[in-house]
């Protein structure tokens, strides 16, 4: 089936153009040969998607099981969310508030999921060390900063769940202590600190995974968008790109927020991509850092429902991200950048005159369950999938790729947390997804203003 019109404006799907991001500007040109697919080739496992999920799966399949694997990506490797996110390697890949998550899934399944999240962070560290990946790691925890006193009380409830039921290393930090140890801002009423989380250069990490996968025998193909996916009566798969055809016994579908959801009917309306925007300043001076008592290397988010995420980069540039607009067109991009800059300046007024050097957009992938979805199609055991990381894909996607590789390599399903198993349900009234996304964001913003 040839895929049809995508959910957002075509501006978001320009696979031939790299995002004007700080990450693209600060990563060395890749020496990796990943030419577009040409002619007809065959392999045991074909992977659609050259981000963290696909590259992790390819690396583990080739290195650990000597399986013949090829990766196809519509853009360059890391073109999508894996090369343009905020660089948070942490826990909590769910779109639900923690109290709601535990209430819905129960303490035991919630703990199983959060422990797998910790394992995912450690997997990234392990791969970086073992494969000698340069990822510019910094920090050792994440800060969830209360934007109101009421929000601090909600964070205290989260702290009790994290430490009492989920086995997570966490601590509360009061506003005065926080100001002394981390930073000050117009919305700082203390914070919740959780481990493990650290920051990294997401595109360096992605390209490192690609190089490691290729080094261990995986074949990688950039600018090879899959235009048609058919399955023959024997169960083999035929993936057609503009330049060639790939025949495979098994397929891993690993496209996350940029999913061509009509490529295979089982995946239609299983995801809701949400636009995220990021800005990065010029390097800040020591006097500018002192204006807001900045001495923080930890990645951070605020406690708003429509949250912002931010971190100081190793060269003292400030990265600040948040939700983008809901169309994807260039005019909407410009408006969301202006809103993001205004929010940053309101929270840190001492930096109001600081130039913004980089700005870009990407997609976060939500699912109907508000949890990652990982598994094997019920009606076709040769098709595997992993997506829906809710803004926490650095570690969760890497972990998901390994689980899928182990599943194929060992010939049996790994022990997965119950909350991630199988396809999540379809979004109701799928053509109206963006309309109820806008309504949800409007309600959340209103609740944020109330505290």
C-alpha cells in the first residue's frame, strides 16, 4: 500500500533537508557510507527507520546474532527525532502524570516499567563505553522544577511514589536550597531530582550507533524512503524505494513520530505526533550565568502540563524547548519560536538581550495508551515494531531496539513490562486527531495558569 497524505503540513517532512539545529552544526561530517538503496537486494531483517530504535536493533542484530540486516531511512541517519531532540537520556517515557500512571497500571506493573527505564539509561551508557561513542555526556540526574507552590506539593506526591513504590532514586529540594545549588528563575519553587538521567549530544550519539552498526556488519541506506510495502503469500516482504527494492524475511517498523502510518494498515491511527520546538542561545558569559545564579549541569523540565525542558550545554549555550504549534507550516514555526523566546525571557529576564543562534522543530510521538508500544503483529509474526516514546526516546528507543533484536535473534519474546506490550489502541476519529490535540493543549495551558 502506498502511503497517503501525512498528518501535518509537508514542511515537516522535507527528507532532503537537515534541520537548522545546533546539533547539526556541531557534529563532524559523517565518514559513514550509507548510500541510498539502488537495484534489488535481500536480507533477513529490514528495518524501516534510521533513528535510535532502528539503529540499536541493527547494531544488536549484527553484533550479537550475526544476522543480515539493512536499515532504510527517508532522510539522513538521525534526520528525525533522534537527531533533533533535547538530548535528555532519562526515565519516564509516558504521557501520563505519575499518580495517574500508578493508579491505572498498579504499583507492580508501574515499578516494572520504571525499572526498565533505568535499565534503558544504563544501556546507553554501556553502548557508549563499549562502542567508544563520543556523546558529550553531562549531568547525572533530572530536575523537575516546581512552577508554583501547588506544583511543589504535587512533586512531593510524586516523590513518595517514586521512592516508596517504584524503587527510583529521588529527592526533594526546597526553593532556597535549589537557588543556592542550581539556579534561580521567575518560576522556581523547589524541585524534584531523580536519577538516573544525563544529558548528551543526540546526533553524535545517533551517528555513533550508526557507525557501530555498520562496523559490525549492518548495511545502512540514507535517503531511501519506503514508498510501498507488500507481502507475498510465502510471507516475504518487498519494500520499494525510489531507487531500489529490498526483499526481507522480517521487518522492524521503527519510524516513531514521523511514521508513514498508511504504509501498512495495522499502524494507521496508532500514534499522535506532537510538534516540539527548541531554541539555543549564543554562549553565555560568566556574568550572565551569575545573573540567575546558574551552576547547574543537570537536564531540567518544569512542572507545567504543557511543559518546557531546558539545559545548559557544555559550551554555555542555553537550550530551551517546549510544545510547538499544531499545523507544521513555516508561519506556525515562526510564531512558536517567538512564543518560546518570550517564555524563556520571562523566566530568566536577565537573559532577555541574549541572541538566539539556533531554532528548530521536531515531532514527539504519543500513543493512545500514553505508553511506548513494542511487539510483533498478531496477524503477521514477521513484522515487529517499537514507537511511542513521549519525548523520552534517547534511552527508551535504544532499549526497544535491543528488545526487538533479542526477540528476533533468540526466536522468542523477551520479558517486557506489561504496559508496553503490543499495539496500543487506535485514536478515535483519527482524522480529527489534531483538533482534539489543540483542545487538550488549551485545557492544559489553562490549568497551568491556575497553578
